C-alpha cells in the first residue's frame, strides 16, 4: 500500500519550515512593519512588498480553470522547480533511486544527479513505447519516483495509459506524469485520476501552450498530503509578484490561448505533410506536442546547414533510438514555410 509516511524523507518529515512574515500574518493591516520591506515603496510600480507565499488568488483561478481544489495544487518556479522539489521531499541522497524511461526530458536526470539520487534507466522500445516488464523489474524497495513524460519529449508521442494505470496500482512510490505538452494532445489529462491514485503527481506548465515560458510558472497536482510536503520544502516566496499578477491576467484571457493552441496544432500537421515529402527526411514521427521529431538522412549536416541560414533546431541524433533525428518546434506559419524551403535545398546545397 502507498503511504506518504513510507516515502517522505526522514529529515523532511520532522522539518519545521521557515515561517515568513507573510505567513505569520496574512490578514489586512493599516501599517506593515513586519517584513523589513522598503516602506517608501519601489522605484516603479508597487513591488516593495513580498508576494503571497501561498499564491491564494492565483491558485483559485487555476482551481477553476483545471477543476482541481486549491489544496491539490502546488505552484513552482517553472515545472523544473517541481521536479527538483520532488527529489528533495522524497529521495534520500545516496540511498534512494528513481526510474526514467529514455529518451525523455533531460531534467529528470540532471535533478537526480544534483540531489545525489541514483537513476535507473528503463528505455522505451524503439517504437517509443513503455517496456512494462522491464519497468516492474527495475523497481526495488528504494525506488521512490517513476518519471513518465506524456506526451513525451523529445519523441512527441503519448505513452500507453493502460501500462501507466497498472504501474499506479502496483507501485508503492510516486508516479509522476509530466504533462508539459498536454494541451496539444487529444488524450485526456491524468488530473481526473488524482482521487483514485494517492501516489499520482501530474505536472503541467504555463511555458508551452500558454506561451509564458519567460514568467516561469509550473504546476504540480497531487493529493493534499503530497502538496503539503512540497509546500513545507519550497522557498517561501518562490513565485514572484509579477508572475502571480500576469498569469492571473492570462487565465482571464484563456480563449486567446486556446486559439493559439489550435493554430499550432494545425501548423504541426501542415509541417508534417510538407516535411514528409522532402528527400532529406526519412520519417516524421506522430506528435501530440508542439514539436516534431524528424528522422533525416544526416542530422548533423542538416543541423549545421540550417544554422548557417539562421534557423536553429534541436539535434537529437545522439539520443537513444533517435539516430538521425532533429527535433523541430512548430513555428509561426511563416517560419514553418521557411524551414521547409531551407530543407528542400539541403541535398542540392553548394555551401
Ligand atoms: C519544457 C518542459 C518542462 C519545463 O517546464 P518549465 O515549466 O518551463 O520549467 C517540463 N517538462 C517537460 C517534458 C518539458 O518539455
């Protein structure tokens, strides 16, 4: 049986979190002389006050948007902060281990190394599917987290739900489903399963579909127990004032974000068709994300060729099962035409 008591780090269980001025007093007062802020104000706007450490208003808006109670929401300085916090809350350095399924998002490994947590790799099959037997076999009694990225970066595909559900049922640690690209996909989010699976953590972000990568706001959805552990460990003011205000405003304009997502999905399929017909392209893989993984005749040559023309893509040729591959983010309609035109010239290049 999954129990938070069995997987939380000892130090974290007994940790008395930092109590900030803003968490000790959170009501309305006439004069605030409790946080050593600058009472004269700031040079511009009103940034002299510390932001809400629990982001109450913003979480309320996200709660309505996602139909998830505020107590099941954690906000991070990008989902990258959520990834790091999951290690710090649940993985004993030098003792515990986690499982990743490469090729996948690089931060799971980097964060494991930073936190001195052992990493077990259970590669996807060459068809980019989960290897269920190997996954189950890799789990031992020190395995705390299994990282599942779906839709997966850099392969673009959605991973098999039946396998993930069986894993959620059989594994006594946490299954993290990273849904950074979920808004570009037709598959449903795992957030609807939170009540059923106390060991499920779902990650989403404002960086991709919402176009707000510069503001740094990531979300973790999980049981109230898991969320409260993350709250205990996070830096008190991890989401800055500007981000809290601007994301709130963006949520009020969700219809515009929806429209942009529709355009990107349409462009993705147009770009797929256009790339498919090019001689330098061997295969364009199916994608539920805002990028295409493209197998080419010569990833390095094509990468350099594009770079000389001012177009930068991601070379994934050295990544497991991705020999010859470039990962191409969907651009504006204009940009997509330009990259197709450039690749068309590749095999007849003179420079
Ligand atoms: C881009 C990306 C993230 C990072 O999101 P931030 O919220 O910008 O930190 C997380 N996971 C995956 C799979 C990504 O591709």
